[in-house]
């Protein structure tokens, strides 16, 4: 075995866990469609863009990995809001072929995923190029530096991401939360069908049985009696993942 091959394979596994949380970068575009074809609405100010009606909307990502002086970087391409990541086209994608066509060290397919927040406001920034991956149009929304891949792939670890967004979960919405040993709460921002292709929002309330929670961690759901807002405009977002690659944001102003 080539001694260089194992770190590369580990990196490809790690990317989905570490970079699932970067999907925030797709928020704040003009409009999008859910799997059912519903449209989101959006507003724009001189400093921010906002998108409403995100909950349960489907998206996918293609991550192109490149070597860099400090390790690997990943260019994150996201299908939101151009399309709802059609399953037939998504299932037909070949990561090895995509990497070769884009002169990347590796390509990672992250998805399908579904938003859980109701609204997002994002500081206006410049999006990257748009690419067509097997008939799925995606725009580059971020480039992320990957740390130690062996660490990045582990669930329930803290990662910081500079996303400059405000997530809002509306009053009356159901939220799904992890509580860590320090009593901090982490709200699920998107759920994934990567590990469990049958996972639906209806399954999230009773997810504890499917998770290998570390000692001191708990999982629960609740209905909001007031809006829950997570602002990461002034400081990096703190995010984590669970065993199923669902992603969570630390609650409060980070």
C-alpha cells in the first residue's frame, strides 16, 4: 500500500463531517426550490441578504479538495438555491471522475441535506464560480481549511466556521437539540441522509436511539415559545456533528 494513500482516504471521510456545517454559505440568495417545488422568498439590504421559508428544503454539496501549505483546503459548491439536488442526478455522480475533471486531489459528495432553520440573514459577499456537476448546477460558496483529518471526522467535536449569518427558528417551530456536559445547547441546523438515506424530519424527535452520545451528552426536542436566533456575524460560528452527520450550531451569540 502506498503510505500516502491512507491519509487521503481518511481526509475524504472527514470532509463530510467537518464541512457539512459550511452549508450556511448558500443562504441569502435570491430564491430557491424545495423538493416539492416551493419557493423561498428573500430580501436584500446594503449589508445583508435574507432568505425565508428554508425549513425542510433540500440541498447537496460537492467539495473539491486541494493541497495547501497548511494542509488541505476544500472549495465548497452548493446547489442551493439553484435546484433541489434531484436524486437521480445526485445518485449518478462519480466523485473520482469529478476530482479528475476539476484537477482536485479528491472530491467529496455531501448530501442530500435539509435545512431546519426558518430564516437566514447573511452578510453580503461575493460568490465564487458556478459549475455543473452531472446536471446539477452549483455555486462555490466557501473555501475551507481542513485541519487534522483524523480529528475532523469525529462527531461531537467543536469546529469554528466564519459564516457571518443570523439563523432564526420561528416561534412554534420544533427544534432538535444536543446538550453537552457543560450545559451548553446545540440546535440542529440541518439533517443529513448520507448515513441513513431514510432519515426524515419525522424521525428527529426520537433520534436518541440512533445516536452514540458521548458521556454527559443528551438529545431532546422542544417546541419554541419564542423565536430562537443564533448570530455569528461578529465571531466565528461554533458547530458540531452527530453520528449521522446532522449538523448543529451552538445557541446564543457566538
